[in-house]
C-alpha cells in the first residue's frame, strides 16, 4: 500500500490508522459497514482515494473514504473565509473626547486625527462630557458635534445622532463606502 496524502491536520490516514476494524463510510456518504482495516484500505485504494479516520474514539472507529488533499484544501479555504468575515465585522472604533467650549486650534487638531482614522476605515465615537453648569447648556455641546460632523461630511456619515446620556453626549461616525 502507498500513502496518497500526507497528514498535517491531526487526522490519521491510510497506513497510519492502527485500529483492527473500522466503520467505513463511502466517498458519497453511504455507510459501507464495519470492515477489517486491510479491506477498508483496499476499498480506498481501489477508488483511488484515502481512508481517513474521522472519529477514532467511536466504537468501532469511523473512517471515511475521501480525497484527503481536497478535504484539507476546502477546510483551509473555509477557515480563511471565516477569518476574512470576522475581520470585516471587527471594524475598529476610536473614541475622541471633545469639549462644549473647545477652541478652534483644538477643534482642527481633533478633526485631522479623526480624518486619519476614518480614511483607514475605523468608526469614530465622539463624546462630550458636561461638567457643572455646562449641563444647563447641552445645546452648545450638540452644536459642536454637529459642526464636527458637517466638516467631515465628505468622508463620513452619522450613524448615531448626538444623544445625551447622563452627563455625556455621544455621536457615532462611520466612513463612507
């Protein structure tokens, strides 16, 4: 017997299987039955495929006749696709704190920093924390947030409008597609 594929995945294939008999599942998913290991290897070899031990802890152990290299390729492809999907969902959120009485220079500096992150594709959370008597003039903070969003309207869109939660007003921006 010869080994068509090599094992890099933790699954035992062909001659690596040490069980005396195995429950064989055919290449199309049909159950062939419990066979001695030698007979199962002959079946796999006759089909030009590998005998892969899928469940070594079963009673009897379960082995499937399949193209192991194709199985490994499809499994790796699926894992890469899942990682890609996770990265798409895991967009970074950056938080920037502003003040309701922010000066022009500070405003411009924050604007440049936020622009860099928006261009990289990050979401931005803008927060204003009101202290003391500033609570009686929350509209000033809202005006600052709206002005900030208007300046970034070419590269971003408001996902959450400014809303007050206790002493904090927040607004979310996302980059335009």
